[in-house]
C-alpha cells in the first residue's frame, strides 16, 4: 500500500521565514487538503495526523505544516493571532499552487480549534479556489466578519458534550452563505478523545472532501 503514496518533508519559504511541513500525495489524488492546526499544536499533531491518514486512504493528498516558526511559537500570543495565522495559510496555499506536483489539485482546508478560524478566513480570501472546508471542534466564531464571503462547501464538526463550542458553531453556521452542514458527534468531548470518535470525524471529513474536491 505504501508504494501508492509519495511522502516528503518540505520547507516552505515565505516572507523570510521557513515553515516545516509534511506533504503526502496518493497516486491518484482527487485533491489536496491543507491543515490549519489549533494553538499550541504543530504539523506533528497526533489528532491531525490520524485524520490525514484516513484522507490519504481516500485518495486525498494532505499537507500538514507549522503555521509558526519555533521562535514565533514561543511567544504565547502568536498562537491566537488569527490575522497572522490566516496570512500564513494564504501564503502556503500560494506556495502549493506553484509546486509542480500540487498545482493542478483542487484544494480544501481542514481546520482544528482556532485553526478553523484561519481556514475560514483564508477560504473567504480565495473564494472559488478553495472547494471545501472542514472544521473540527473549531472556533469559526473568530472569523464571523469574513464568514459570509466563504464560497467553499463548509462542514462544522463538534462534539456533543462540547456545549459552549456547539453554541459558537451554531452562530457561525447561521452566517454561512455557502453549502454547509453542522455535524454534532454524540458523546464526544472537545478533542474527540473517546474511543472511535476521532476516527468518526476523519471518515465524515473524508466523505465531505471527496464529494466537493
């Protein structure tokens, strides 16, 4: 099975900084999903990597990258600087569009926690270029000013026990003007740590991306 994947570490050079990433391209990729992780997380996030593996098995290429350099990440407030994180995601998307192996793939974003806000804002910036967005336990409420400009098909996934975040997602859901769905996973907490719940998130996400990419 491994032979059907092309996997490599990448250094993404933008604005005088180098961001480390992991790019995996299945042989017959139907699209590429760029991950935007939450605060304090990185390209090595076990949860996002689990989701990425399921996407790869469904013929979706994945790019997990660090939105911040190590120095930037050591400054706590940078982790919540949605403007900075959005700019990074926009720049990395442009980088993807310039690479020989990814420039012809249709694009989607997978955002977790605060990363969902930067994913939605970048999707609003790119309009039709981004075909689908999935938010896992996300904070789309941090992107409310831009959310009505999102044209990408958007799936908001929240744990059934994550009551505060359900409310925030419902508020964002009302403002979305695009193809949209709010999926609440019963008996799941914010990080979907209960047995099988994260896998459920990954399968639902894979179906969504497969449909819209």
